[in-house]
C-alpha cells in the first residue's frame, strides 16, 4: 500500500503525463499554470461531489459503462488524490503532517469525546 507521499508522487506524474500541468489560457486569454488556490478549490469541489453523490445514491457504488466508478467512495478517493498531489507540488511531507495532526487532535479539549461535539 503506498504512503500519502507516494500517492502524491504517482498522482503528480500521472497528471503531468495526461497534460493536466500544461499551461492553459485563462478567461482573460493569459497563458498560465493552475494556481494553488485553484487546486484547493478543486479539492473542495470533490467534497461537493461526494455530498451530491450521497444525496443521490446514499453509500452505493455504481460503475458506468466506461468503467468509471461513481459514488461517495470514488469522490473521497479524488479528494485524497488531489490533496496528495498538491502536497507533492509544494514539497510537503503529508505522512508526517497527518501523524502530527492526529497526535495533536488527541490532546484537544474544545470538542467533547462523548455525547456531543460538532454536528452537521
């Protein structure tokens, strides 16, 4: 099983090979690369797609005739792939960052461990 850092490397290489990193014309006709805020927005859009998939399909997984899986699971995978690639682009060590964050989260006292906490 690949680490998050390895997923980032693989995702970045695959995106480059597919031409996703090639400069493109923006709405003003300027040739440029996708910015970090745009990449973050794309991660957020995958979350919206996961919500919409849940609203339409619940937790079901569907496979289109072209072989593409659809559903919440697939959209969550897209979030991870895009996040790992963005971390790779910026040279972040996502494996270490996630470990540090999980350790910190165990010390938090602002959200109760039982009977409550943040709700949707």
